[in-house]
C-alpha cells in the first residue's frame, strides 16, 4: 500500500480576505494559490508553509451563508520548534488564546509534547504543537 498523509484540511469561512490575512500574518502560513471553483461560486485559497507540497489549509468562501458561530472543524495543529517563543509571538500580536481550564498557558502532556490553542477568525481552534 502506498504511503498516506493528510493532503489538506478544508475550512468553510464567511470572509476569505480577512481569514487569509489572519492565517498569513498571525499563523505564518503563505498563500500557495487561489481560484474560483468550477461551479463559479466557491472562492478557494490554499495555504501552506515554506513552499512545501505537504499538508495544506484550504479556505472555502461561498459554501453556506448559514454557518454556525464556530468554524466547521474543531482544530488543526501547527508544528512549532519552540512553543514558548511561539506563545510570546502570538501574545504580542494580540491573538485570542483559549483557556482550557487547566491553570496553565502551555499544556504539557505525559509524553512531553506541549501545546496551546488560539481562536482563528471564524472561532476555529488552532493548536500550536511541539513534540
């Protein structure tokens, strides 16, 4: 069997421009491409890191004007090499952190992996994760 990996995660959004700005300026992703779907309705933006063909975030505008208050996914995780530095960078940018009720900003799991969450512009959860 061929090796598998996640190709992309699709997030339905209300405001594509606002969301692209957030993911590029706050999260650090870069726009890899934009297009209008063949149906002529959906506007799509594909984002990733460092020009890589690895997992992408696909932002989809025009899918529904009746979206719930939170995005249509729970979260996705962005790997970072230095969790403390990323936490401080996002704090300086005014990101909205998610209080998980654990009494700590950065959670450390029993296996040593560490993480925290922020809200994206559609109230989706974005996890910053260090192995």
